[in-house]
């Protein structure tokens, strides 16, 4: 439901030159807000040396919510510059306000800024120099913020005067140079002024202050404005306690009463707006002190001398804003929020829009109305929050095993928010859930099992719906089922306070995640996650009451703690400052005893609410506790907006088996306390726990059990509503009431890589490379980057656990030594380790082919002979990837082993390849001095590709020159065979040959006559010979012939063989021997 804010019932904004006024009023209908999924945002990197904001921003998962914005101030000279202020969110700035999604920058998360509570009318810019920005910060640490450079740097002034003050307005006199004259109105809290009136003045830019109000003032002024009358600054102040509006035209030296019409109930608050064009007009919006908080609006055109009541925009009457017309079956009521505008001084009204549950409004430099509210900032009803992160979390929960998961419940949101590792959070909510209040717990053994306590449900406690008091989900929050049997079905056990002070009253047993403890007005236990239980003491219900004997007199259980070493030892704290303990929680009817110091137990904590407790895992009697008066954001009850002073009480305690002892130490008591958590074994000193304390103004840590505390300066001075520690992942999370969620690591160790040794590969060949392993005792998941060292695209992948890095394939295009760099980065904290290993990449062996035959006689030079061919599978070199040397001779060499015991270099052609697929040829020449066997010599060619060799084999048949002669016929010698031959050839003494060959094949009409003899070779066995030459066939020139013959002895002994092959115009092979 919408949360009442200090201005949501009534506020008034006036734009002079537009001549229209706007009122914010309660609305009598409800607007449902759609929820959509958002795109992924910026991944969050955590640190152990500082706190890091984790969102939600931008857009918070699709809903129009950035969190509450109280005030906006437009740059008077630049339409794109806008500042906003927020309760506990500080000051933010955008320089692209007119864009669809302005980019906002936080300005005040600085150690010297002691409070981030910036409210309506508490943020201004000096018209004479827009770089001068001023803000009044309320509550504990209150004071004046001043920047001379557009918010980059700030001075924090007058804290000694305004600590604990509730500012209602900050005014700068535009007629005094350099913003030296300032005024503030204080509506609550306390100030350090003797006889303070509620209006204070500075003439030195905020450094020093003096009382500037009337003696007639009550001491608290709810609003202060300035108007310009003929170049003179006129002040109007509203003092609801006196029912008066006061006017000063001399800088507060004197005031004239301009009282509103009398109200029998008196006025609770009055807010002002005014203008002087064309004439001075003053508007006042007032709420009375009645139980209905009746709202009225007034108008004066004569400097406040007379007031007339404005027509009510949403008739029927002046109190309709307090008259609910939307009722539910249980008698509850709902209100929406709305803005109305008027062009005729408030006589008639037109609806303007919702403005996100409006708090205040202004106009930007272009004259467009800007609404600020619980849901962010709007320009003419268009949401402009984008990445603003001023979310007020009422509760915050970690996933105990996954640092990338957390949950938060915030003001006015339509659902529970889920963090998944980036700044954009998603909505998860039981439908039709209430949102806004509640507590999430996550099963550490099953992250999909999520429990949700909704204290604000409008259904009966035991209503079996998805909006029941207690539900669980088995899909990480997508769908929900009620788990409520055994819980009390009466209104006294319902929380209906939106702010939900029982956020620490839902506890999960660290030894058994199915066992949960729930605090209502007693303590309830389930051992089945809320599902029906047929075991002893449960009677088939999911829950049983184990606090019936407590003696808390019906007071609400606000905090529960358990001793991890003894699940039967449970502590329960109440809203009236009592703590009880049982040591037999598993019994059918557990016994409880108070853990108090005095005969009057309420004196222990002075009636303060027990906010949080932590029990030592090793000692069930050692307990830390935080107590505080309950502080909410609602102005209609005691709250921080009124500057509540908590300084009269101690808030931080320890119990070690005896009396409770204060460990408040140097933490200012006025900061109160909302939450405490403990790292029981911090890495720096495992024997001494480290305490973490969440207060109204930031976080503190203690390494000596609370004897002294140190402020975490990296955490802004905002209110921490909840701290949680997940020891298994060394993570502490904090939810704040106005500045989103933050996290820090208690341990952060960088990954350590163990690289592999040197590895080998060949160019242009895919090879699987071992990447080694890494260790990391915390964090994750991890990203791995492999830089192969050759200029190629890196290989990247993710890992969810330490250990082996596995192997990855890579292809090096060229040979050479390479250095591979592996980088493992822990995505949780950004720490990384890099290591290298060497890779030696050789050239690929070429694809070599032999098969050539050389025929030569002893003593004769063979002349250039092809002995091998080859191609390079990686591409013929030189090429674009391997251009030097510039010819193939610099990339390949060849050696020829001729088979006779001698070797010689080979010649490789071409020198310049025409393509990557070029075939190269190796040639060489040789003179043999000895004959080869009949089968020939093996001629082995070795091709060296820059150190990598390949071989190919050819054959050299070496004979001797001599005379060969013979004749005969082919076949069995029978008549009709038709194949006859005769030959006579020999050397001619001049290294040439002479002789004749005749051959006839009548069947195939072949009549061959030699024209020359070019080669005669007799092999080493003197049986085989080869004859070559040229010839005519049937009188036609252009033929060559080859004859292979074998003489097996004298005629008639054995079988001689003869074969002739012709090449030329036609081809012929006798394919037989004689």
C-alpha cells in the first residue's frame, strides 16, 4: 500500500509565469502497476577493502521505481542539468535531463557528509551562480551541504548547530552575491540555539548561524519561502503550532503575523507556495491535528492579510483526502496518490497525474512540471529515474551460497526484488502479493527453495492463497505456494506496519534448512519448510507454537537467534525490550527464561525494541544484541524525519552468560542501531570475531569485541536497515533505507594459476593445448582469457569452480616461438592472475611425391632430372603471412641421395609461387660410376621446410652402353601371328648411338622403321636391355619408341622377351614379349 509521507497528504507548488498551481492530494482509487523484465545491467565487482553499491539501478527490473526522491532543483541556466535530493539517498545530478533516460551521478557519498537525509524544500541552487548548490541534511549528523563546483566537492557546515534537526526548508537570498545569505526552517528535532525560534540565518554562506525568527514562533517552523518584490527579498514562514503564517521584508529582523483561519483542532503542518507575477499571491496547504488529518488549502492575494479557502479538486468536501472509499473484506483501506492543477488560482482543477506517490514538485528550466515521490522523479508524468538508486529497503537477504543472489523488499514496490549479479534487479513476488514488507530466506542446499514472510498481507493469517502470510517457492521465486498450517488465524498475530520491524524474526536453522523459526506474538517452528508434518508435536500441521511458555505477554517477537552449536538453544527478542531463551526447543512444550539484568526486566534496554541478535557458533551463552526505539519513515508517528534523538539509550550489547554489558563504546548513541552481524573467524585474526554494526548513519566495524569501533568510510552516511553475513562465501550485505543495497567481502584472494610446460605444434595444424590449472579459496565464477601470442582472437570461457583449466584447440598460421598468456579473473572481486607458457610451432612437413624413373648409362651425366614434387599444406611460401625470405629457396631446400653412396643438392622451382597451392619440382643431375641392380637405385629426395623434413623416392636404372642385336616374332611362332621384329644397335663412339629397328604388326597395320637410335643400355645382369629412338610408322614421322628386352640364352633355351611401346600421332603397346 502507499506509505504516508510527510507531504503526500497535501502539498502546493506554484509556477508564476505559467499562472497555474498544483496540489498533491490523496486519491480514492488504486492504480495497478505492470511489472516487466529488464535487460541485463552492469555486472557488479566487489572488494574486501571497501563497500560496493549493488543496485537496484537502472530501472529496477522494469518498474518505474528508483526509490524515493524528495526534492528536485533545476539549473536556472542549463535545461539539461537537474539535481535531486532524497531521504537517506543524498544529492544526485544529471547533465542530460531532457534525454529519455537521464544518467544520474551520486554526489554525496563522501565521508565528510554526515547525513544524506535531504527533504522537500531542502535543496537549492543559487540563481547568480548555478555552480553553487546547497542542501540541508536532516537528523543525526544534520547540517548544511555547500558545493562551489556543481556538486563535485562539498563542505559540510553547522553540524554543531543542526545535529538532530529536522529541516523543513532552505532558502537562499538571490540578491546577495555568492549565496552568502541563507535561511533555514526547522520543523522538528533539536538545534543548538538558545531560545531557537525555528528560523535561522547565515550571512557567511552557511558557516555560522543566528536566530532569525519571531519571538511569537513556537520553535518549529514547517515551511519557509522567499519572494521577490521589486528587487527585495520577502520571507514567509509557517508555524503550525501557532496557526500562523508570518511575513518578513527585512531579512528576518521582524515578522508580521498573517494567521490562517482558525481550526478547532489546531494545525499539524502548513506548507507554502507563492509568486509575485503579476501580483503577489500566497498559497497555504494545511493539515489539522484531528484523527482524520483533515486537509485544507488557502489563498491570499493581499500579503496574507486575508485568506480564502480553495475549492477542493476531488469533491465532495475539504476532508475527502482523508475519507477512504476503497474497502476490503477485512475492513482495511487503500489510498492512491494524485496531482491536480489549476489555471485560475485554485478555483477549478484538472487532474495532472500520479507522479509516483508524490512528495514534492517543481518546474524545470523549460517550464515543465517535475514531480518527486516515493517511486522516483517524473517530468510531466514521464519517469526520469533511470539509474537513480535511492531505494528504501525494509529488509535485505543474501543467498548463503551464491554471492550473485540477494533479495530485497522496498517501499511502494509491486514485488520483492531479486539481485542476480548486476545493477538491474528483477521482481519476484507471490501473486497477488503485497510487496513493500517482508523477509526472504534461501535454502543453502537448494537455491531454488526460497521462503517469504509477508507481514503485510491483507488476507487472514491462515488464508491458503499465494498471498498467504508465509509462502515458499521451488523455482527461485517464480511461483509460490502457501505454507501456513499451524500458524494462528487471528489479527493479533498479523503485522500490518509497512515498515516491518520483524525482519529478523524469520530464522533458518544453519544445521537444517527445512527448520525455520518465525516470530509473531510467539515463536513458531517448522521442520518441513512449512509443509504439513506428520511427526510428533505437529499434528499434521506445518508449524507448531514453541513459545507458549515464554511470558512475553503478547508482545511481538522482533528478533530470533539460534546457537549453531546447539539447535535447541534459541533466543527471542520482543518489541518492548525483552530477551528470552530456551535450551529445549525440541521438547513438546519448551521452557523459556528471561535473559535480563534487573528485577524490572524492562530496565535492561529501557524498553527499546530488540532489533537483532547474533549467537556465537562455539558458545551458546555468548550473544550480541542491538536495541533501539523503533524509527520509521512515517511522519505521522515517531520517525527519523522528525529528527528523533536516540542519544539517551545504549544500543549495542554483549551477553556472555552473566549480565548484558554495553559495547556502545565510541559509536554515537544518537545513531541508534538496526542490525548487527559477526564474522566469527575473520582471516586477519581467526580467534577474535569481527563485529559489523548498522546504524542510522552508516556502518561500523570492531576487531576487539566492541571495545572500539571504526566507521567504514566507503559506506555512505545512510540508514542501514539490515546486515547479513554469508560465511561460506565471505560476503556481508547491507540493505539501506534510501541508498539501495551494498556488499563487501570479508576475504578476497586472487586466483593462482599453475601453468603447463612448453608445448609443441606445427603451423596450420589444429592442436589441443593444455592450459594448466588454478586455485582460488573464495569468490567466483571466473572468466578465463587465453592470449595465444600470435595476434589472433583470444579464447575466452567461464568456469564455476577452481581446478583444471582444461584444454583448448588453436591453430598457428606460421612457425616460430610463441608465448601464451592465460588470465583468470574472479568476477566477484575483479582480482586476476596471469601466467605464461611457451609454444614452439614448427613448419608443417611438405607433402612430397616421388615415383620418377631415371635411365642412364655408367659414366654419362643424367642432365637435369625431376626426382620429386611437393606442396606445402600451410600454403606455398613466401606468402602474405610468411613473406621473408622473398623466394621459395629461402623456405625450402632439397638434398638428393642418388642411391650409389653420393648426395647432391636439389634445385627447387619455381622461385616465386603463383598461389598457395603451388606445386614445386625438385631436379638434379648425376653421373653414376657403377651400374645399378636390375631394379635400379632408390633415389631419395629430402625436402627441408625450415627444419621439418619430408622424403620422396624415385628410381635410377643405371646400365652400360653396348651392342644389342636380334630378330624374331612375338607369339608362339605359328603362322599367322603377324608380329615380327629385328634390331641392331650400338654406341657410335661419340657418346651417341647408331643402328636400326624394324617392327611389323600386320593385324594392327603397324610398319615401323627407326630413323635414329638415341639410347642403348644393357643392365648389370647382361640379360636385360633397353633401346630407344625415333621412327616412322607406315611412313609417317613423329614417333618415338622404347623397347625392353630380355635375353634368356641361346635360341631354343628359355624364353626371350620383347616389348615395344610407341608414342606419337598414335600410341601402341605390344604388351607381350618374345
